[in-house]
């Protein structure tokens, strides 16, 4: 049986059974439908949705792993994961410790950023880090002001729905990501216009994505991984807003003709495959196990931990330095979107940077 015939057979079989099922039952609840059949049909439907962009030439979609990655042959690479206010604050302190003590991170030949990592990476390469740090340190002293930029309480039902979908996700398949993306588009979150204005406050007069900076996001409709390159023509504030558009909280954000959500909502949180083939890579990730979600260090349960990505890089010859932020010292739980966590997270980042300084000097030299 050909692929097209099999696709038609599966879909028509399921639809026929579904038509006779109780109107009150969902596709997944119907006892007449085997789970593997449902999974196959959903996978087919997901591929059909992704096929709708097959002829697009916007240069944004790049399957995982990246074919001919831009990091190949480069010397120094940096990969920065997401983590909202907590990760942003940590990176402010960590970068300051390294930069002020002889580790010039701006020598990186390529930087890949997702969500908080996209913003901090852009600030680093765009020579905006000092002003960004000053703003963040100021806001850390006034968490109520920061809370007005990104409200993290009193969510509406449509927001709670999509956030619950992230927590309940059991896999990173395209149909799972599409479902989250579709719910994100239907959530009454902070508007992309307002969120992009927030980005302009932090990134100042930066217009273009800095050279060497690659920003990741996810197409809400198709679940495709998008990589926004410096030559894409997309403004840096738009790219960062898209990468940080956490489903149910902010956005989604339009990038060209695609509506996009947080780059960590997929089968990879940090997109290390973009720097595959580089000589060395500094990777900063919020967490390294799904279990850390219980501590508040993950906003979803998608199986996309960093450890396998690091193994894949090293197997291909890239020397790696993995920095896992983990839990704030003295805490058992936290919320990464709590503005009250910013001040101690900046201090913690600086202390970790000073702790890593001797090793980083050898690694980066």
C-alpha cells in the first residue's frame, strides 16, 4: 500500500468509527479506537499541517538536527537557554563576573539564544549588556515594577488552559507542539505589541540582530523550529519577543508571515545542534532533568533535557562547558517568573561566574 493510500485508509477508518461514537466522547476517549491508530492519525495530520509551508522561502524553518549548521567550523560558540526572569538575572551576574575578569565572551564566533538567552545574547553582542544590567539591577530592587512588565498572576482560563497543556505534555511530537501552539494563539495573553515594547526598553536603540547571533522560536501553527539569523531582516526586538513568547503568558509574536511562541516549546530547549561542528561551546541551561520541573525550574514537561544534546555535540568533536543554573542556594522551590527572585539570582550568577573563572579562562583562551 502506498503512503498516500495508507494515509487515506487511516484517516477514513478513524473518521468512520468516530462518526459512530458517542457525541459526548472525544477521539481519545472513544473505546472503539486503538491508541496507536489515534497516534498515527494525529502524526499524519501534523505532517500535513507542516507541509503547508513546504514551498515557503522565508529561510526560517530548520528541522532538528540542523542541516549544515552555521556553527560548523567555528572556533568559539555560546548556547544560552531560557528561564524567564530567573535565567535573565543569573546571566546578568554570570556575564559580569566573566567579562570583568578577563573572559571576553564577545569573541564568540556564534551565539544561539532561546527566550531569556536570546535577549541576553543580543545584549551581549550588541554592547548593550551594561545598560541592560543596570536596568535589571534597578528592577530587582522594585519587583512590583517588573511585575507590571510581565504579569505572572491572575491568569484567565484561556491562559491556564495552554499552560496546563505544557505541564501535561508527555512527548515532543509535532502534534503535541501544534496543540500547544494552537492553544497559545487562542489565549488572551499579553499582546505581542506590548511585549515587543518591553523588549525595546531592555535592548534600547538596537534595531538589527547582532552579527553572529541566532535566535530560536517555534511556529505555533506548524510546530516547526525557526532560526532567525542576523541577515533575516527581522528586527532584534521582534525576534527576541518571539523567542520569549511563553504560551499563556505573552504573545504569540508575528515573525514575517508566521506566528511564533517560546523557542523552548519543542524537542529541544537550547538548540545545541545549531553549533554542531564548532571547536568548543559554552552552554548555559536552566535545568538538566525533567524532575527539576517539580522544583519550579521548568515550565513544561517536554522531554527535551540538555544532557543528550551535550553528548551529541561531544560525540561530533565539540568540546563543551555546560553550566546548569539549577536551584537558587538555600531554596527548595522557586518560580522562574517571580520578579522577587531577580536580586538573589543576579548575586548567585556573579558568584557562579567567579567560581567558574579559572576553568573558563582555560576553556575560552
